[in-house]
C-alpha cells in the first residue's frame, strides 16, 4: 500500500457505477436522501446508541459518492484521528485514498488499515442489487500497538512535514481502542424503512401513504393519489419524492414487495398467488421488480425464509410499515 495516500480515520469502500445504474451525480443525491431517512429512523438511532455505548466505537452512515469521513463528528471519534485530521497533508491523503477505494468497486464489507495501523470498516447497505450507502465504524487497532509501530508512524509524519506535538500524538495513539473484528449493516431493513411513515411527516404525504396502502392491490396511478390528497400531479410527485426519497412508482413497487414477503411467511402460499394478492399485474413484472428490490429471485428468497423458519428463527421476517 502506498503510504503517501493513506491516513488514519477515513477508509471507505464503495462500488463503481453498475451497468444500467443512474448517473453518478443522481446516484449520489439519491444516496444522500436515503442516508437522511435512515439516520432519522428509530431503528437506526437505537442501534447507533447501543453500538456506541457497548463498543465505545464511533458509528455513522456515509452516502455513496461522498469522501469526507462521517466518523469525524460521531460520538466516540478517535482523538488520534482528530489530531491527524488537523494536518492538511494527511487530510488530502485521506480524501485521495477514499476516492481510490470507491472507484475500485467493492460490494463486500471492507476493512482497511492506515500507515499508523488503525483500521476502519465500511459495510455496504443494499436496496436490491444496488449499494445505496455504507455503515462505517472503526478508528481502532486490530492488534496491540508497539513502540516500534509508533516510531514508524512518527517518521511518516515527519516525511510529510507534519508538525505536531509528539507527546499529544503518543498519548492519543496508545489510548486507541483495540479489538479483533467489527461490521454490521442495515440492508435487511432498508426497504422497510423506505416505505415507513415518520412522525414528523407532512399530512399530505401521510395521507398519500395511507391511500396507497389501501389501494395497493389495485391499478392506481400517480394521478389517482394526487387527487386523493387534493394536489396537482406535478406538485405531488415533487413533494412525495422529496419527503420519501423515492418516486411514487418505486414506492408502490417496494410496498408491494414487502406485502409479498409477509404473505410468503405462510409456507403454503404460492409465490404467484402472493404476487397477485399484493397488486402485481403480471408474473414477469413481479419477478423483475422483486429481484431489483430484494436483490434475489422470489424463489431464492422463499427458500431462505423457510430454511430459517425450519431452524426456529424468524429474525428476518418482513413487516409492512405503510399506514
């Protein structure tokens, strides 16, 4: 690894644009919207608090296409990393590394180690086959630091021309937490969160969600929902996308997929029956949408679902959150 492009405190893993995916700018904007919704969700806030309290590590979400470390302002941020972030040379190195890793395309959890030996993990959060964000933690050592390693770190800083108090750096470095492995992600609940209603939601959007949930098994259009909430189709489309982070068509598809997942909890329910009951008009449309949203074919999903059930575990059951 080229140490001139490495800095502690910011190691990210992100994929290159996938075939047929949205343009980079649009994808980054959508990712920021999704991260915003996830950060406000009760399940994420509860997990974030529990994780940080239990491990003493920082935890944060990062949108695809952003290169500033989200851990800088997180609770439990590493003091050594804060000291390094104050130096222009090391900050620039961090940004370059983050961009290089993102362009290298990685769809699996990644843990990278910097010149100082600190590690940081980025775990992809998927909606279907697409990576929409990363759950990031770290700024830790995976092994006990040694005086020799610290001396190497100081030599690297000297080569970069970083002027910093050795006493402060040494104290922060040897106070860094040490652990063996860490990684967790929200992929299994992201789609559910995207179709859930928040307490602070606009009344018109909340009413729209209720209308869609009530009529999801029918052939409904954006115009039908707009009229139900007394808004023009154009203004409703713009408002709904801004609040939920997805278009009406995408929202309806995700809602129907969640309904199918619930229906398939019945081991005697046929996949085709569940698809039509949820509102899909054809099996080809259903298979295409389910694979896009869930990231796998409905037959594969059902096999996994009932293999878990056979073992007495139902921890991955889906719930429909629409009003």
